[in-house]
């Protein structure tokens, strides 16, 4: 890193005239809110700081991290950068710009790089001497410096007109889009640009514009919709870049999850695929049928599922990444693939665990190979896999670890964690031989001032017998104002995904503690289809959306109504989003008078329409088996379409609130409007909360407040009479 220090120091002397000036009118920051009640409110929830990226200094003595603050009045957020010692002392905010400042990383022990206004800036570790390194016109969307500091990867968007054709130059005001293939929009936007990685030199004059390492290739890197700079990695010698890419467009892209890990040689500019043989060609594929039983998934020598997030070992001999085995299945078992750069052999470690995140152990550690986070029984804990492939559990908390990396002191892990009763904070973990020997120390308390004023509901774990005589984990959250002997209105929470765990997550919308603060018991079952209970349990959902998983929901709420003395069986509600919203629509026609109110957010209502409405067709193929028009469709597909919620509206008899975002291109808003219209035509009390500017989530502060008020207003109306 000595060369980096010299280069950056010289560059800063030359380009210092571009120094950003601190602004005095920054109004969005850490809240000193004084609450009028010990019960959580939407305003208190939105006043909390949200910790983002975290990075340890090269010597492990300090930690820099990102925090987001939100103003309901201004209806926007602001990202700042903070720093503290590795023991949590001397916490302070470094940035004061009116612009958000994000993605802090250490260039050396004295210098931090970050993104502000789409440019890379640097500052000293005390926040002084702010300098601009890039001049791209605000195009930098992500960056990663090479270990030797002489180069940097810049993520920038480039125009993309393979699918949506460019309009004629003489029609500059035309708003029409001429579409020629699938995947013309993704998640919440029309695809008229894609991200590419550019390789730039760090010189005495600053950072150059860089060369596109995917020049001429119409493929995105990082991948939509959630990929970031973690999808690229530098080799320790700074000579090679590993990157994630799904080299497909149009219908192939829309129907496939087949992404690969590529190695780009900086010297020769040659690229090779680590996931497939050089002569591999995809077999002919039916685009309207699940790929599970197709030839594309039959080759043992090819990785055909999601492969992403590469990371080189400290000695540069290996590269690891997260790898799913099958094409077309976005929620397949997420393993760690370890690839030997010397022999080309692959080893799958922790192959029975769904891996959320991982990092290499320090080079001098002769026992541990990798650390990782995985969900089991409704909690995301930390594990170690040794060099023989043996997995050991390191933590055993009712919580969700959400990220981990080396603390750079040779012995500890820097990590973030949350739970149903605590938003994200930063921790230091000293791994031991087992759970008892592992030491966990919380080093940030970002929202202590707010949390100290709140009373939370008690969280309980309950195991419930299902209709097929299996044991199901159910989280039970008591009202925050719980009194022994009283009965309370109770909500059945239906999870989305459909393969997302009901773990110890903290949400700023679907927050169990704000439900508890409003006087509700929450019943949150880990029904069939969720990870953390074995692959068989998870895969029972595909092709059976209305079978065992619906029985599991009813088993959970029936058990609560019968056996929990604080549950009022005459005041039950049912709520959920995405697949959970679909569940609500289905249960509305099959609940046999159990519930008094329903709320569905962004739920699928008409599965035939959903098949061709959604942009990621691979999802529908995997979950339904076949397109609805196929005469030879499988029995599972036939069952799916014949049990679509819209076919049972004649049995709807309970008040329902439908919520949807018009920029949701995963489950298009006509699904929510169709459900609301059907309910009203049926004569069922119903409301529709529609957001023209929101996607599959609700991200704007005032919309978030409106969501919460509408949510609890509806429930109170029908469950608190």
C-alpha cells in the first residue's frame, strides 16, 4: 500500500482545488427525538439511523461506517459517514456535506475514500482535507481500489438499446418506447442503460476515465436488481479482476438465473469463465417450462445457477463465490464454491447451508478457511468451515447477522447484526472453537437514545404441529403493553419470497415491534417453503402454493387461538406482502370465518395474468412449472392455475385492504387493483392504497408514514371494535 499512499498524496496536491465544502444547512441527521409515549410510532421508526457499509482500517484500530437518516418533513434521506475506534469509543460523524456521502473504504491507515455526488473523494481519518479524485460528471455508482493502489474499478452506466430501441433524433420529445424483446423493464425501471465496470489508473493527476472491461458486450455487471460492488473482486497481486455476469439479454435473460464468475487479466485483457468449460454450449431450452428437469441442468461440469460475489483468498491461490446449482431457481441452495486457480478444481464447502455472506479467514490462520452466515431455525448465525470442510457454529443468538468481514487485526471479525427487537448495529466477534468460546462485543449503539424510550413486546419461540405431523417454528410477539390475563387482537403474518425466512429481521415497514406497540399479538410462522429447516422443507412450496404452506398458516393461527390464553380468537387478522400478499388473497377465499380483516401488499391475485406480467419469467416457470396456455402442462401447474385467488372471490366475505406500488414490475399493480375492484363489486368492504411512485417496497418517508397509518387504521377499524 506504500505506492498508493504516494500516488494519492501527489494527486491530492494537484487536484485540491476541487475540495468539497462543508455545508451549514444540513437538516437531516441523527435524531434527538423525545417521545410522548413508550410505544413505537411510525415517526419514531423513521427517526432511527440506518447503518450501511462498514469497513475496518488496515491495522484494525478504527471502523468507518455509513448511516442513513430520514426527514419526514422534507420527504428524503441523507447518508453520512461516521468513524469510531475498534472498541466503540470516540464515535463521531465525519461528513457534513449537503449531499449524501456513501461507501467509505480505507485507502491506507490515514485516508478514507468515499462516494459523493457520483465522484470518488478522499479525506483524512479525522474528516479533514477532503479532495476529489475523479471527474466523471457524476457517473461513478460504485468503486473498488486495487490492493496496490495503482488502479480502481469504477461502476458506471452506459446506454443500452438492444431491447428498447432508441427513438429517432428528430423526435426528441417522443415518450414512446419501441420494445423488441423481453426484460425491457426490471424491478422498478425501464432498461435503457446498464452498468459496466471501468478500469482506471490512479496517477499523480488523479483517477483517469478508465477502459470498459466489458467493452462491446451488451451485458450488465453488476447484475440487476440488487448487485453492487461486491460482485467484483481484485486478486491480491492486483493483476486480475473477478467479476459476476449473466451474459444473456432479452428472453434468455428473463428466463434464466445462469450467471458466471469471470477472470479478467489486466495485462492481456483476456477473460475466462470459471463456471463452465470453454466449449460449453447451452442445450435447447423450453422457455415456458421449469428448467429443473431440462438438459441445461444436467451437465455436472457446468455451474448453471446463480454464481456471484467472488472473493480471492489472502494468498491468491483460491477464489470463492456463492453458487446455486440449478438454472431458473433464484432461491436454490446457496453454497460456497472454492476454486483452485492452480488446478482448476472446485470444492463446495458448507454445501448443506444456505449462505447469506462469507469471508476468508486470515492468511495466518492454519485451521479456519472461511467464515459465513447462514439461517437455521429462524435465526441467522455465524459459522466457520475449516480446511477439511468441517463446519462449526460460532454464535447462537436469537438474531440475524447481516454482514461480516475481517477486522484486520488478525483475530477478529467485524460484523453487523439485528433482531426483531433491535435495528442494525456493529459488532466485533472473536471466533472460538465453539459457541461457548466465541466472544461477541457490540461496538455501536446508533439508536440508543430512541430505543431507551421505547417498550418492546416480548418475543417467544413456539413449535407447532402441522397437518402432516411435522414441527414448525413460529415466532410469537406479545403486545408492548401486555398485561397478564387480558386477550388481544392477533395478526397472522404471511411471509413473502416465497422462500424468504421468517428470521430475526428488523424491518422499517413490516416491523413486528410496531405491531406490538399498537396492541397486537403477532403470529409469524416459518411455513413450508422457508430456508433454515432443510432443503426438502424449502422446496415443498414450488408448484404447491396453495397446499401444505396454506395448511401451515392455518395450523399456526389455530394453535394460537386454541392454546395461547392472550389471543382473542374472535379478533384475528391476516397480513402479508408479495407471496405473503398472495397468501392473503388466497386465504380470503378459504379461511372459513377465522379472520375479521385482511391486508395484502403487492400480492399476486391472478396467476395467469402474473405469468406474463412479471419481468423475471424464470420465477414463474420455477414456481408454476408451465405457462398457463400449455395443454400438456404438468399436474402441479394445473393445480396452481386452478387455485389462483381470483377464482375464489365468490367466497370473499371479510374486509380487505389492498396496497400496491405502480412502479412494481415484479408483481404489477394491476394485481392489487384487480383484487380491490373484485372486492368492491362483490360487496366486501375494501380500500386500495396505491403509490404511483413506489416499487415492490415503500421507500419515501411520507409514503412510509402513510402506509403505517393506513395499515393500523384498517386493523383498528375491524379488530378493535
